[in-house]
């Protein structure tokens, strides 16, 4: 926690920001978890709050959203409310879930462009992103970690969810040891009632 706050001093005010941003996102989260997907299959509200906090700190111009869903809403909500020129690519292994995400976005008049399947995304994208969330299906995550890390550059902030899963955590740490990245536990900021929490990765 101390190391991450040293890098991003704004996080020292996280408790205060959490109150404000939870009120901002919670009504949408409640609708999403009641009408689209249950809370155990959706990113936690704590992670959603952390994502919008970090976006407002680093002000990314490009976001890679691996695993469509409520995170896709959070990033586009940030884009609309903060009036930024921002491109968000939301990627999923399932066309069905991309359609569910698209419908939810459109129901709140948010942009629903750049929703793409994982296979199609791999065929066309080689760019580096300013901000990355990795929450795509676990089978893909474990196998594709080197590819996912290749989308990060010197200024990228990448968030990897579900670090509580031992096999996934070990594989991620294995690949991070082979790359010039620093990692920061986000347990303090993102741990939820299911024991899930995230890891931040920067160059």
C-alpha cells in the first residue's frame, strides 16, 4: 500500500474518494447485478471504484478492457462524465456476453463501439494501452498472460483481478519475473466479500 501511494499520492485520499465514487456507481451496479449478472460473476463494486479512481488519476487515452461487463460500463461512464477523448476496447471470449454488455451500455446511452471477441482482437491489435484490466475468462488468462503483458508499455497501469486464485496468481508472478514490471497488491483497496482482490502492474 505504501509503495503504491508513493507512486500515486492521490490514493492517500482513497477512503474519501471511495465514499463519493461508491455513491456514483452503486445504483448502476445494483441494476447490473440484479438484471444482467450476479455479483459473484461481476467485478466487485470495490474494484469498480478503484478503477474509476485510477482512471481519474492517470487520465488514460486508451483502455483495454479484457472481460466485458460492468467494467465496460465503468470505463465508458468515466469517458462520458470526465469529457475525455478516450478509446475503450472491450474484449470477451463470448459473443453472447458482448451483446449483453452492448445492451446495458445502450440502456444508459453510453458508447457501445469497440466490443470485440478475443479471437478477432488478437488478429487486429498490436498496440500498447495506457490502462488495462485483465478479467477475461480464467482459461484464457492463464494461457495468454505473455500476450496480455505485451499490450502494456512504459506508462501502462494494468489491473489483474482474481489474485486470490492460487494457480492464476503463481502463473502471473512467474511471467512478471520475466518482464520489467513492478507489482502492487490491491488487497486493501479491492478485497470483497468473496475474498477476491486485484494486483496492479506498472513498468
